[in-house]
C-alpha cells in the first residue's frame, strides 16, 4: 500500500461532454468531473502528483488528439499511469468492439472512423513501463445514446474481455447491462461524483491510505445504496494496492480523547500580506479591440488559438470565470448554510478538531499568496512570442479557484459537526471564521473578470494613452467573530 511517485507518474483525464452528432446526448457534468478530479489529484492538500504531470483533455475533437496524449503519458510514466475517461461508450455494429466517443464521433457504421478504439488505449497501457497502470471508465456501451445516461451496453463478459489489461487495474461505472447515470442538473455524473466525495472526505474505519480496492468497495456500497448502477473492477498483479489519496477520515473520530494541545489562535488581521495582481499597462500604436472575457470552454480555446492583445490576461479571467461557474452549486449550498456531511463528536474531540482545523485554515490562506506571487505572474504573463504558456496561466487561475473552494469546504465541514448542546456556539463561530476570506476571494475574482471586460470602455474614456489593471487581494478576518470564537473555545478548555 503506497502513494505514487509524483515525478515518475502521469495522469490523463479525458472527458467528452459535448457532441456534434444529434444522436449523442451532451453531458455537461463531465466538464465538472475533469476540473475537480484534476484539482484533487494536484492540489497541495489532497494531491498525489505535480500539476505538470496531470493533464485534463476536455471535449477532444477526434481520435488523434486523444491518442497523442495517451501515448505520450504511457511512454513517460514509470510508476503510476492513470487514464480516466468520461463520456459515451459505444460498441461497433459487427464485432461489438468498444469505442470511446469524442466530440466528432458518429455512431453506427462510421464509429470505427470517428471514435477512439479502446484497444489502442489498452495497447498503450501494455507497452508502458509504468509499474502500475490504472484505467477508470465512467461510461457504458451501446449503439445509441439515451438522454440523461451515458448509454447501454452488452453483457459483462464481453465488456470485461475488452477492457482488461495485464498488470492493470480497471474500474467501470456500471455493469455491462446497466446504464451509467448522469442525473439532470447534477454537478457531476453519479459515479465520478461519489468517487470525488471519497477522495475528498475519506473512509471512516479505513486505513491511512485510500487504495483502489478500498475506494472500489466504498463506491460499490454507496452507489448500490443510493440506487445507482453498481460499479465493476478488474485487478491483476496486485495493482489494486496502489493508493490514490490519503484517507482524511483515518482515526478522525475514533481515536480516544487526548489532553487538549495548545490552542491555535488565528491572527485577527490580515492573515497574510496583501497580494497584488497587475495587468501591465499597454500603450497601443493605434486603436485596438480587446475582446470580452470568454465564458465557455470553446471560446476559451478559440482565444488561445487567436491570441488577440492581452489574451493571456483574458485567459486568466476566463479560467477564473469557468472555475467559479463550476462551483455555483457549492456556493449556493454554502450561502444557504448547509454542511457537507454530519459527524458526531464529543466535547474533547471537537476541541481537537477545531484546533487542527484552524491550522488547516491558515494553510489555505497561505496558498493565496502562492497563487499570485510576482515570480509566478512574470512567468505567466507578457511572455515573448513563442514562449507563452497557456497551461501555466490556466493553472494559476485554477489554483486560486481551488483556494476559494477549499475555504467553502472548510466552513461546510465545520457546520456538519454534531456535538453536545453546550458546544453549539463554538461550532457556529468556527464556521463563520472562513466567511470573510470566502467572500473576499470571490469578490476579487469577480472584480478582475469585470475589469477585463471593461478594458475597451476604459481605454475609450481615458485621458491618457495607458490603461491598466492593478488589484490587491487582502485576506482579513472578522474581529468580533474571532473574539466570540476564542471566548467559546476557552470556556471548553
């Protein structure tokens, strides 16, 4: 049981959410699947791999695009090679061979020419020197797509015969005869949503690390209990002992009470130094038009392709917008005062939890500065032609969105604590501590997007020839909330 070597491992996340063919139903939740999986696998708190070794390919257009990415990762990986696919899975008409759909896939007789032949992915895994090879498929297989599902398929025996790879662990979202659910309006598909919950929250009574086998058993039980399709797995050569995450529920509640450690006291103002983000002023030789911030993935890709003036700042703003949009559901839940899940604690356990969680809160806040260092901005923006790095710009935005989400997760986790009545006020105050940072980060991102949208108007009305954006993100806590928190926490010591 072990975690992968970050430098020697590769993760490829492929998701087809939108299709040109009217016979294939769009599944928008798949885009959220990929963004959150990448965040979980690469974040400072939950990650198992460095961001540069984890690639998310959203809405690939054709087979060569997928093939190039998979083969490159297979050639580079030495420890873990993980390939995840979410989208429509289809079977060819005559031989019932498995194909994975891309944006340009056409079902029926044209499938072999427009879909990704799974056997090619299987062969890439076979040829890889990676110590452990993992394939996770959130799809089913049939000749047509059914609304709000990822389609139907043949019998399990034919299915498992096609996906198995010697020395590789394979997990699928459902049996061969069932449908893989994508509930209308849900943020994630049913299978991946539950997988993400396990990776983020852990498994009570579990080991220190979340192995593939442990994750599968939890998925099997929870999906079956909720009436969703039951997943399947196939393991060869002990590949299921590879861990994909640390188990954050390990001994969280069951450990016997210990003497309370020294209380961690958050600083009331500010928790980190103010963090500036500046768009370098520009003086155009002639009137130029700066497009508005792209609001869709397709428009963002078009921006990267055309690269108009200030495209790198627009790309950053677009990535902030898309990231925030993917978290609208969580923001609504947070704003409504909801919790992530319920957990019972004694008074002593609550005190330990609160003290430890405050350390985590300060770690999250420290990451705000890491997201916007001047060195990082210099590497991301205003690069000479040929040296631009769109992935770095998008990753920089994704990291800040990740901080925003981690703040919300922290607060919602605190709200979910069930403890003796006398602790109610402490639980309330603990959750409220993160409210100012959440709203400050959210407002900062929204203001930056708005400022980028307004560049043309600002230039047109400016009396000088230079227009720029200079924003500062400062994280401050509510002093009254802190005082109330410290009073309640002291009373329980």
